[in-house]
């Protein structure tokens, strides 16, 4: 009788050990699946960034890219003339507004009406 009880406790212990081990393994499996999903998303982001960088490298090897960058800095080709467009009218109006005193601005509002 005592041996059956001891055998029953032993079998119960083994079954409990197997159930707990199985539960831990399933938890780790779920953690690994989540990690795989995160890493897959990170790979997609990094591949997109890689494509952008490769496109930038390709673009920087083109003469048109460097010509545009040099022109942005104000350089020109031999025989070309640089044209500068100023916003003089707006600057003059802004300057006139600044030069007017408070009293002039106040009286101007009444003159319009």
C-alpha cells in the first residue's frame, strides 16, 4: 500500500514537472514569436532606409546633382550671367510702416474712413 502511494506521488510529480515545463516552453515560444515579429518589422524599415541611401548614393554620382548643389551656392558656368530678383517694393512698404509713428498710424485710420 505504501509503495502504491509512493508510486502515485512520483507519477504525480513527473506529470506536474512535465506540465510546468510545457507551460514554460510555450511562454518562451510566444516570446520568441513576438521577437521575430519585431525583428521582421525592423528589417523592413532598415531595407527601406537602405534603398533610400542607395538612391542618394546613385544621385550623388550624377553630374546634374553636383551642378545643382554648386548653383545653390551661387556659382555659375562660364558665359552665364547671374540674375538676382529683389523684393524691393515689399521691403520699402515694411520700412515705411516701421518709420511711421504711433500718432501717424492712428490718424491714418481715420483718414481712410
